[in-house]
């Protein structure tokens, strides 16, 4: 199932399937190690706004909500 980072539950894992933005957006994320095909885990997000904390390529990164809405993840199904 595909979800953006905002829609994912805390601690949920998956693989980035697409980045819905232009070249500047993609280049900015790429510089942080966030790219299509990368394994990702949402650590936490604030329900009232604020950044979303993720783990990607063994690094913890805070991503703004606007960017998080544009990062689409193929979520792993939990048992």
C-alpha cells in the first residue's frame, strides 16, 4: 500500500516509491540520502504540525511536513 510520510504510522517501514516534486526538490532530498528505492522508517510525526522524523540509510533526518507529503512510500505490511 502506498502512503505519503504524513499518512504512515510511527515505526512503520517501507521503500520510497516516488518523490512528487521538481528537480530542486529531488536534488535537495538526494543530498540528504533520500531517493527512490531507499528503505525508510518513520520514527515519529507531530499531529499538530512540525517536522516528521525518519530513518534512512542509517541516519535520522527531520523532514518538514510539506516535503513529507510529497515523499511516497510503498509501506511494508505488518503482521
